């Protein structure tokens, strides 16, 4: 089995939508998962900051990755809540996620999404989700 980061990057590369957006997995461990996304103009809404759907996508993916670390491969988000705290203005988004609690088949995870502008991070969204192992998946399949 390759290390977590190598495995996670292979999973990300198999997600056409993530590839389309240019998402990067920059860290993956039992303690934290970090996804980054260049904030291109095509990802912004009419006021010039990141579209809420982009923030939601990034949080959802980060939450699921954190759940996957706890539960093994073959997981999906079954519930997610996000709070948009301030406009995401900058040239890059960073999502940092971790596990709050995990059982054999479910994990509750949390994520903070930051916008990076002139090298400074600003918290722009906070999310929490429930991640579930897909039927017929086990830790051995990870």
C-alpha cells in the first residue's frame, strides 16, 4: 500500500471534477488533510470572490478525505453543513479538515476553508460533515 498522500493524490486524479478545477492534495495524515485550489476567475461569482459552490465543493472533498483516513477507502459524504463567514478573496483556497469522531462505519469531520491573499490566510468558511463507508467496503480495501 502506498503512503496516504500518494494514495490520496491518485484518488483525486481519478475525480474528473477535481481535475477540471485544478484541486491539489498537499497533505494527508491521521491528523489533518489539506486540499488547495487556485482561485481562477472562472471560479468567482459576479462580485469577484469565490462562488459558494466552489467553497462547498472544496469543504465536501476535504471532509470526505478526512473520513477516508479514519474509515478506509470507499467512503462518501452523507451529510454536510457549511457556514460562509466572509467573502473568499485571493488567489488560492486552502481547506484543512480533520476527524472529530469515528466509529466503524461513520466519521464526523470538520473543515475550515481559507482564502489566501498576498500570502495572508483569511478564514472564509467552516463546515462539518458525516462520512459513511460504502456497503461492502472495509479498512482492508483502503
